[in-house]
C-alpha cells in the first residue's frame, strides 16, 4: 500500500485540544470492550487521547505453550490499544528464556497489530 494515498489526510491534520497519554497496561482494570469503552469516554471527557499502551512482559519459560500464552496476552493488549484508538503498543520484554520461540511469536503479534492499525514496538533482549 502506498503512503502517497494518505498524503492528503496527513497534510490536513490540525492540532486538537487534547493531551496524548501513555496508558500503562497495569492501570487497565480489564481489556473487556465495556470497560475500554467507558475508559475511552472518561479519557475524552478529561481532554486526553490515548496515544499508546505500555505493557511489560516476561518470557521466562523455555516452553512453546508458555510462550504462546504470553504472546496471547500481548495480542489482547493490541486489541485493547486498537479499541482505545491508541496508535502504538509499546512492549518491554524483561527476560527471554528462548529467543528462537519468542521472536516468531512476537512477529505474528506484530502482523496482527498492523492489521489492527497499531504499531507494535518491542524493547528488550529480542527484536521483531
């Protein structure tokens, strides 16, 4: 897809009277749509726009099932970020037991994030 098709939309952007905020995943009580809808409303009422959601994860076990469980948690926050209108999910990976299992799992999550309109950034001992 060409970025040229987005030029007119980007060029027509104007500043809004809203403060972009980064939401730590730990501050979210739930990723259920009902909760996220109410949170998005409350943020808007407070003049805030969720720009990113920040999540910290650990891939501590050298086990494919455990790796997929953590990847599923990241996917859940991709969905939450998309629902809230945040353009980015910033993931800090604290530790990794087996990079050869984690990198493909995060690559799949990154593809999901792209389809949801969310940029996935990963900081830590693995790359995507």
